[in-house]
C-alpha cells in the first residue's frame, strides 16, 4: 500500500515509511534499500511540553521584539 502512495506522489520521493512493515525505505539512484532496526524512545511529557512551548513562543517573541 505504501508503494501505491509513493507512486501517486503522496509521500516524499526520497524516503517513506511503510505502515505495514514499519520499515524506512530509501530510494536513491534507482535502487531501493531499507532500514529496519528503528527503535523508538518515550519522551517525558514535561520535557515535550517545554520544547513544544518554546518552539511556538520563540517566533512570536522575535516578531514582537522586531515590531517594537
């Protein structure tokens, strides 16, 4: 199914994540390779909220600083 999405141009042309196989496929120079040793780590919620808030607030703060 992910190959179908790739052929339709829905996903980026350099890499895509297969929802069925959970592999990362890399297409480069007409060759297809995969990375299948992907591991996920849990992110503590307080750290994630702090980073997310900083990412949202920094551009607003810079825009406000430039307007003054």
